[in-house]
C-alpha cells in the first residue's frame, strides 16, 4: 500500500467515520416542532415561595409531643 493511500484511509477513519456518524445521528434524532409529540405538554408551574411575613409552621408530625412528668417510684431499702 502506498503512503498516500494509507494516510488518506487513516484520515478517513479518524475524521470521516465519526463525522458521518454524527451527521446521521442529527438527522435521525431530528424532532418535529414542539407540541406535536405526545407527552410534550408544558410542565406545571413551580410553586411560588411564601412571602417573608408568612407564618412558618412545622407539620404536626414533626412537632415533638411532651410526655407528662411522672415522678419516679420510691425504692424502699431494707436497713
């Protein structure tokens, strides 16, 4: 094989095949305009943050419940 042929084939494998593959992927993956595919509905709006003066409360499940104070039973010792 001549040197020029080897250089051309090497260049084609290095740059040509990936370039052709990339062009093919762009053509295959080209999508129609937005909204024409099923499931392309717009996302629901994100919830707005509370105003700074809004009361901030924890949910009831995160508020600790205080146990009533129970006096410990006296232990009688034999003397």
